C-alpha cells in the first residue's frame, strides 16, 4: 500500500475478478476521507454496507438519486456517478466537490464513459473528480488509450484476473450446473427463465436493475445462502455485484439498447461472463439451448473473452459538466457544445436535455425560467430520472408540473399533492409486475424528497418514501419468491445431494401421498403414481429411484388387496370419449377389448400394473374377470342367455340363425335385418324366442329388459369395447323420446334401442305400442284415424308420427278440414334411409343386386 502521495492519479485497469474494487475500498479507508462513484445504485449500496462495517454508520454516507444517508460527520461517501458531489469545482488538480474536500476519490467502471446514454457523466467525473491526496480510476483495459490521451500524467497499473474464465458451450436449462447465473435482457425473459427453473430445479432468485436495494439484497441472500442454486438477472449483474457464481449462462446475446435490438459487444459479453469465478475459483460461461440454436458465441468472441483481449476504445462521450445558467437558451447551447479534444464526442441527446428543450418551448415555462436561479431550478427538475420508463413526452409533463410548483408561491411542491401521490402507491396488492411498477414510481418521489429545497419538510417525506419503498420491496421479494421459488423442492434437492437417493426415507400415507425425506413428491391412486406438478424437475428420476423401493412393495400389497376386495370396490367406467375401463377404488386397472363374443370381452391390465410380478398379475386378472362376468350376468342376463342359445348346438339351426345377429347387435335389431330368418320360424321356435325375452315386433326385435338404463349402459360399453372405440354418449336414464339429437347421440341411440323418426327418436318398445294401436284401429282397407292420445303423451310431433305410419305400411289420406286419415297398404322392407340409385350409376346397378333387407337394414 505504501505512503500517501499528494495528487497521485492512478488508473487500475483489468478484467472482472481482479480485486480492483476491493483495492479501492482499502485505499479509501486508509485516508481521512473519501468519495467513490459507481454505475449502479445497487453497487453503491453494496460497498456502503462494506465500508459501514469498517468505519461505522456515523462516518459513512450513501448518495444516490433516490436514497440519501448523510450523517452530519460523514467522511466517506459512496455514490452513483450522477450523485457524486463534485459541484462546480475547478478542473483536474482543483478541489473536488466545491464545498467538499476529499482526500481520496475513486471512479468505478470508468469504461462506461463510452456508453451512449450515460457516458458523458463518467467522462465528466473522469476529468473533474479529483482527490486531495489520491485519485483512483477503475476500469477495463480498453480504457488505456483514452487515459493516455486525456490524463497523460496518470499512472496506469494492469491487474490480472485471479481465476481462469473458460467457455463451456451451450447447455439446456435442465442441465445447468448449480451456482449458475442466467443473464437475460428483458423483464419478460427474466421471468420466463425463472419460471422454468422453478419447475425444473426448485426455483431461482431474481435480480434486475429496477429492483430496490432491499429487494435485490433479499433475493441475492437467498442465492448466497443456498436456498436456491440459480439466479436470473439482467445485465446489471455484470457491474461488480459480488456473488458466488460458478457459471454464467446467456439466455440471449442480443439486447435492446433503447434505440434498436443489437448483438452485445465483446466487452459487454466479457463484463457479464466475468461474474463467473470468484477470487481463486475458476469460472465458466456459455449460452442456454443446444448447438445451432442461434444464441451462441463465435470462436473469435470466445477467444477474446477467455484471453481478455478487446479492441481499445477510440472515443468517449462528453457533455459540458459546468453549463452556463445565465438563461435557458445559453444553458441549452452549453449542453449542446462540441468537445475540444479529438477523443471526445458530443453525447447523444439524453432525456434530461430532451425534456428541457420541450419545456423551453412552452411560453409559461419560458416566462418562469428567467434569470440564473430559476434556470438552475428548471435544469434540476429536468434531472429527475425517468424511473418509470414512460418516455420524454409523458415524463416531460411530470417535470413541467414539478417546475410549476418550484417556480410559484413558496417555490415548493405542495405537501397535499405529494402525499396523495404517495398514498396512491401505498398498497401491496397485485402481482410481480404491478408491484415493480409501483416501486419505480416510488423511486420518483423518493428522488424528489431528497431534494432539500423542493419540499417544506424534506426529512419527513424522505423517511415516508423510504418506508414506502421498503414496504413495496418486501412485498416484491415475497411475490418473487412465491412465483419463482419452490422452497419444498429446493430443500429436497439439497437433502438429495447430501444423502443420495438410495438413502432417502420413503413413506406412503394412508391416503396414497408418497413422500421422500418427508417432502411430498406425488400421489398413489390405485396403482397409478401421479407426480406432484410442483416437483416436476430434472431430479424427479432420482427421487423416483428412491421411491421405487417402497412403491414395488406397495403395489404388491395393493394387488393382494384388490384380489380380496368385494364387488363394491369395482366399477365399469363409461366416461364419454374415453375407452371402456374397469376402476378399482377410484382409478383404472384394466381396459376392455374385443373378445370371443359381445358378452365375453377381452380384459387387459392397465400399464400402471406392469411392475407387478406374474403371480400378483394373475391374481388381479382372475378377480377382475370374475367380477366382470358376474356383472354381465347380472345386468345383461337376457343377452347372455340369447348369446348362449345362439352357440348351443341343441338349439334349432333356424332359431340360431335368428338369435346370433340379435346377440351380436346387443339384443336390439331391426326386423328388416333378419327378414330372411323370420318366415321359416315355426310356432315352437317363436315360443322359444319369447321364452328368452325376445320380442318380435312389427319393426324391431328387442328384449324389453335390456332397454333399462343400466343394461343400456353396459350394452353400449361392450359394443364400444368390441369396436375398439371410445364410449359414446348415452341417452338420459329413463328417456323414452329424444328431440333432435346431435349426430353422435343419434348413432349411439340407434344401437341403444331407439328408432329414427326424423327430428325425433322413440324407444323401440314404445314404437311397438304405437304400431299395435294403429293395426288394432284399422278396419280392412278403409281409411281410419288413429287415436292421437298415445303419441301426444309421448311428445311426438306430427312429422314423426307421419314417418312412423309410413314405415308401418300406411298411406296418408287427407280430407278437407278433417283429421288426417291413414289407409293400410301393407308394409314393405324399410327403405326410408336407403339412397335412390341414379340411372347409369355403377353403384346403383350393384345396389339392385342386393337383397331387399340389405338395402334397407336398420340397427
């Protein structure tokens, strides 16, 4: 360290992790007083805390735009570059700070003088901020030629990086190493990456420049304490924030710089990547994604970052740091003045100057801002940062209103207006984005409150805004943690790393909840394990490996319980649009498929039972088949009897020919479909069919008992299983007539036992009652009028009645003003829905070769 040398100007240059900031803090603390300027409020606060630990609170001040801690006897000042108290002091070599005199002055990240937005501030501090005894400029090696040109007397010292920085290539988010920082370039991208890390790895801390120091510190503390192993940040993390980082992953290599989206410059990449590694520990950097994903480094960029070889700066941005306040016009002219040095360029117009020029064009403002004092006051108002990022026009309106208050009456902002604005923000309701927006607005009022000459009670309002920002910051930290950190999963993963999957205790509660190391990872329903949605991360396989030891024994126990359970534990699942299945204790255990016959479906165990050993599987299958056959025998006894008689060789062949299609159709078939088998039946065979419950009706053959709701559900389920189809919709239980059903229900209803009558469908047993009534009412070949009471009670509309009568073989006879009469013509095979062959059509010619029952068959 050595002794103090008067007027010593030193530039310490080098990459990240060279200990420059640490060295500057030590040098400052060795002096009687000191001033350090930083690029970020967060960094200034971090160093403030470090110096307070060395010198005590009474000796240390913190100055930023919206935060001022200024003890009366403060000797060490930590500031943002814009807030450094260098006042109107003389140029290099003069006293720093006007009315303040510091033995030591340092400027950190001085290479930001080349930044188009804030560079002129750093250039001004580099040229004008001087310590009485020692001045230290910290920055990148790229700054060397600029210092040679602007401060030729400076002693330039190079500092090597303490650790090695190595390119690790692209990595998927799920394979990101622990203690990684992911850098993104928009709030939306930060939130998206953090959400993915919550799902995959248990969570992440979030750091952005817009966060208050309190929120940022709380988030970083979670990361530093190991509560989470990942941090997602904007490029603000590259500006000296000291954390334990092993790997830096770039979510993108492009950013929007306020004017356009562009690729990061190599020094920007290096500044961010350099956060990896700390002191003597090496670090790595890379990108998110896979090879060829688009966001990848070029070989030249990798070589430059690893070797710390960057193109030297050839210019810095400058704006007059001591403008002329004689008038607004002269102020603007001095701010737009051109630099007189070859390496300096005029800074692009910043928002403060844009707002000044807009307000200067307003007659009222021009009238108020006359004379040096009011011009200075106007420029001070224009210096209010646009924390809310609303743009020059909207921000200018706020500045204009503030200047109006500062230029009338007592020249202070009205307390009631200020209080109303604070009160409007004083709520913690809302999501992350909403609260972050309130904090940005609160920073505006905090900045105003720290202007001692703008408010009647500045100390009161500074404390009030501090409390508001802390309240909102705590709420934001809570929201960020709730949204992006699954504490349970992160704790579990740390336990997993310490003990290994094979050593973790696994428990299965009575309600099926599966836990590893007392942390729930899923739920076992029946034989199906469903992972907890909040625990779906890359280590789930490892957790499942630990759970499988107990799950195997538990599944075997459940298989034995299934085999011993009574019939009430099983149900036939017939959810519409789903395969027909058997459920045990509320979850699927088997599916039904095509078997030997409709009443003998094939049973296949669900894949969740695959882990069972052969003996347990056999026991489960035997029990399920016993339940299934018993249920079919109970609900579909007539159908089972018809199916058995159709296969029995003792049954007359003619009757078997009739029963077989009835059994395959599920006990309901159109008479036209079996028209060939009916005429050859003798009386005994018809009596045998009736004994089986089969009704040979006018239009359909059916079993009345199978039209009840539960047998109907079972019949449609077995028909769907045989066709390898999902369960169709069912008519509402007890429904006799369907009014204008949709196509899916219409098709299912025809199989269930309903006859299509156009816009309406009627159950076949009621169709038969109407048919009997019509035949009983007719007298030979004379027209007659049927009794309308039955059709009316069923809710049949005239078009449906007419269609039924025609299908039954009646022809309509209208009489003037009288009721509709019908004349018996004799029933022919039902061709209502059969297409009419067109002349010359080949398919029409084929249709004429088919038997009549095939052309008009239903069912």
